[in-house]
C-alpha cells in the first residue's frame, strides 16, 4: 500500500510539474508577444506619421521635379 501511495505521489508531482512548465511557457510567450506588439506598434506609428507628412507635400516636391 505504501508503494502504491508513493507511485501516486510521483505521478501527481509529474503532472504538477508539466502544468507548471506549460503555464510558464504560456506566460513567456505572452510577454514575447507583448514586446513584439509594442515594437511593431511603435514602428507602424512612425511609418504612418511619415506617410502623413509625405501626403501633405505637393506632388512636385515628392517626386523632386524641377
């Protein structure tokens, strides 16, 4: 009976370890996605500002026709 309880405890601890590892990986993935979203958002906002600035210029100035 004691060996069976020890086996169940081992299985329970393995299951807990797998769940803990899975949760840790999910949290890490979420942090990475947040970082990438911040970087992409920052880049996109700068690009949109650039495009808005370019759109405000006359066509001759944009293509540099003299």
